[in-house]
C-alpha cells in the first residue's frame, strides 16, 4: 500500500512524498469488499507538529484498522510516539506497544493516556426498563 502524504517533507531535490506500507493477510482471511485502491492520500504530520521523526497520523492508522474489524488486539513493536495506540483507542481496540527509546516511550504513554482521558463521543444507551418483573436488554 502506498501512503501519499500529499506534500514532500525532508530530503533534497527529489523529496519523498510517500511511504510504503507492508500489508499481508492469512490465506483464509475474510474478504472485505471495500473497492479501495492501494493508495491512501492523507497529509503527514507536519515537521513542527511531530514528536517523533517517523510519526504517523492516527487517522491513517484508523483506516488500516477499519479494514480488519475482527482484530481485537494490535501489537506495535516499534511504538514511536504512540499513534497506533491512539488509533486503537479511537477504534475500541486493545493495544500492546513496545518502544526501546525511553524518550519516545514516555511521549507515547502521555499521548495514549490523553486519548483515553478524553470524553467519549458516544451517547450511553438508556437504562433498561422493567416489564413484568424482567429487564429488557
């Protein structure tokens, strides 16, 4: 998959405006007919907004997560600044992150904690009302 960042960052005469995303599925994975192509166009995180040199926008990662609705837990062995953790929170997925650099681990923990402390945008379901002594789910 190609992530087209829509703008070139860092580099010289010919600057990288895209990144490649390795994608693989198990042979018996369910087919998800979305009609999407193999290019995702989404602006990258601006140089002055980044907390990690290779930071990805959580919205990009959410696009990838939505393609796999059955996946409940995501492992990110190179957590960086925690964008996948934020995306997992937004998609109601469990997340396991690993980061060797203490500086980035601390940044990731802060970003993920902040994402989890934000109020949900979902309305709570109404309380069930008793009917003839039984609760309706």
